[in-house]
């Protein structure tokens, strides 16, 4: 499929791990990494979040804990939960070492968006002191349903 070929070309050189990620699989070294979360829908693969970090293994743990006080952790963690648990979809994390983490993250997000993919990165952050956890969970789930609906229609 064109999507898979496009993703493979955009994410050339990235390693792939399946979610959930077991202990000791990812590096704890303080080097820059860029990563992309991919939703697997049968033969389709759709990215839904891209990021960068200097603490790869710990960053994945942040998404598992999905603390509401950290909006990105919560949104990504809730999306993973929605796709994996409620919809029984597979989740991959593709990652690679980077010499320019912030710039590489920017470039990947831009290329994915310009290729027609919708990313959680585009949702505005919330202020956890004023926001409702249930309302923010619903926003993430609506975003996830939008991705699934577009996939059913043959769109990104």
C-alpha cells in the first residue's frame, strides 16, 4: 500500500518495537531520540504522534502512566489505551537515534502532516489545573475516532 511505502520512506532507519514495550528493550542512555507512534489497522499503518526525547525508555513509561498533570503524557497515553484496549488495534513505536532531536522531530511532524496524516501533536495542550480529566479524555477519544473513521473511508 502507498501508506506503508510512504511511512517506510519517511521513517527510514527507524527501529520498530511493539507496544507495550517490555523492560530493558529501550535505551536508558541520555542521547537524543526521535520516535513515532503507529496505529496498525490490518494492513494499514497510521502514525498518530511524533516526539523527541533524551530519555527514551523513561519517556515511554510516561505515556504508560498517562498522568493528567502532563498533557502530552495524558493525551498519548489515552490514545494508546483507546486504540489498544477499546479497539484491539496494534501499536508500534518507531524510533531512532538523532543528532538534532528538536529539529528532527519538527521535520518528521511536518512531513507526516503534509503527507495527510493527523497527529495528536496538533491538539492544543490544556491547563490541568482548570481542565476536566473526563472532558480531555473525550477530546482524545474523538480524535482517535476521527482517525479510525478516515481509515475506514480510505483517507489518512
